[in-house]
């Protein structure tokens, strides 16, 4: 579709009536110039609330469930009254919005009651329940847009995004999704109706509800942008764009004008609040550019993410993660092949769906360590101990060691490739702060250097590297056609 713009509004950009009014204004400005498709998240904190309700239902806490469901209803009805209550000629939209909210909250309560009765949370039911947050915000925004004269229609993501059946972390099936988009979204867009699509959720070919996992709403937007062959995707958040570091750690950060898909993926993978790597995957093949923009300061240009440009040499950004743990494994004697041990450990982690952030090994003793997120530690240890139970029982493998007093620092930049002395400068900057480096990992692409340090020195290390690489105030980049 020619010159189609897909815009996605995150949770803070949909956080209440005032934020929805801003979103509607941004939609109105763009709709005058080009066709649009909109993707929305749930209102801020709503997904967490829905998950809390399901957990309490599983534990049998009916009173807490009823309180939280009431709060869910009240918050959305309050936003509804604020948005539509004082508009002229909006009685029909107001009535419809109230009915939508009550119906969707009742649907959620039905699922929560089922969890309460079962005493467990079936993954399929969880996916169906948590998508209610996006459906509530899509309905509200669509009703408000219609009330102010902009043709819009709420669309459930499960009606257009087709996925596999991995509940909680589903993968899109792009062929059927393109077909659904052509059948259900394209006609609306061609009629001048803006579809307001729920982010985060989809459904299997046979209609079973799924969700897309971490970064799911952004992922929904990129899937639809690729399926509709959009010209651009704009992601509206509450920050000015992609920064050279976390501003809570480094006060003098700069916003980068442009980054490549690969840089954005690496930054996200290593802890930055950037689009999740899965989000970017559908866009790369079609070379669809993405803009990360701030809905609280829409006049600011934001950061453009696209395929390639002539980058400055060296590091582009420094990012960090603190909620991580280092897992170390060591053969007790030469009877156990280190290579086979690594292979089996990696296989166990893959089956447990545990993401490895950093992997480092020695050559002689064939010991190795890997960094994972803290919330994955229990699943990782269980999977490793099950897969290597005989080796552990007979002493061929030393007990698995877990160190959660660590943090990850990562320096990222496609311009680092082939830059002499850069790694030495980074390590020197860290050592001058008297911070010990525990593990290092760098891929052959030289796009990222991952460094594991003690948690108490992590922020100082980030500031030291940011200063050494002179990232403050850097915005320059020159596009290449």
C-alpha cells in the first residue's frame, strides 16, 4: 500500500485520557497526509494488573481478585468519561465505549473465575486474558477518534496476526498473516478508516488466542508493517529516542539520530530500552525504516532505525543489565569432554527457552560460563541438572556455580569493526576505576563487546566507558543510499 504509515503507541502513550488525546492528535495530523494503521498497547501498568489477578486467582484469593477487577473496570470507565463525557454529539460513542469496557472486563473476570476454580493458569487462558488490556485501549481510542470526526475501527490482533501455538511467546506465520491483513485491514485503510489494532496478541490458524512475548506490542506493529508493506513504522514511547547510555546512569547522554537494525537489536539484547530484536526481524527483509519517537515531546525528531549508513568510527552506545546471573561449569577431570559438555548445556538451555546473553570459555581446562537473566536461573539449573545428572552424580562435573552479584556492560557500534586499540581503551577505562573484569565476549562481527563485572562497579564502569568513548553530544551520521 503506497506511503502507508504504521504508528504504534506504547503503554505510557496510552496511559490515560490525556495521553489518548495526544495520540489522537498525532493520528489526525498524519491521516491528513497519508493512509494509516495504528497499533496500541494496554494502558500503562494494566498488563501487570491482569497478570496479578490471574496469579491471585490461582492461589484462591477471591477477595483480592474482585478488588483488582473492580479497579480495572473503574480505571477504564474513568478514562472513558474523561475522553467522551464532555464532547458534543458523543452520546452514542460514550454509550458504546461503556458497553465495550463492561463487556471486556466481564470476559476477563470469566477467565479469572475459571483459573480460580481450576487452581492453575493454563497458558492458553493466560494469553486470552492478558490481551484484554490491549482490547480495552483499542476500543477506547477508536471510539474517541470517531467522536472527534476521524473514522476509526478497533480490530482484535487475533483476527489478523496468525501465529504458531507457543502460548506466551508465539511466532508469527507471515504468509497467513499477509492474507488476513489483505482481507481485513487493507479494505478499511482504502476506505479511509484507520484500523486500531491491538498489540501483543494473535491467534493460531484455528483461532486459539496467543501472545507474542517480550516486546509483543512493538512486535505486532512490525509484523503488520511488513505484512502491509508499509513505508515507515513509528514507535511512540516516553523517551526522545535511542540514547548513548541510560540517562539514569550517565547524565550527559546524547540521542542518536540514526542506528542500524543490527545496532538496535544488540542494544535491546543487552538491556537498552530499544525495540526487541524480534521486533526488527520482519522489517529487515523489506528494509522498512523505524522511528523511535517521544509522544510526550512529539516535536523532537527521535531516532531512525534502518539498514545502513556511513557511521562514525568507534562505539555508538553503552548499555548495561543488572538483573543477571553468571553460571559457571567445569569438568572435574579429563574424562568429560569440555566440547560435549558445552553442547549438552546449550541444548538443555535451548529446550528450557533460556536466553544466553554472554558466553565465555577457556581453552585448556575447558571451563565455561554464561550470563542469563535472574528470572531464568531456576529453569536453567533444573534443565542443566536433568541433562547432566549422571555426570554430576559420579563427580565428572563439578557442581554448577551461580553468581548473581554481577552485571553486564556492553559497548555497541558497527563502526567498531577494524578500529585498532578500541577494546584496549574500553578495558583500560574500566580498570582505572579499579573494577575487575570477570568475563569478556566479542563476536566475530565486532559489533558488540560484552563485559561482565561486579554489580557494585557496573554503573561506574558504564560512566567510564561512555566518557572514554566521547559519546556525550554525539549525534552525527550520514545516510548512504
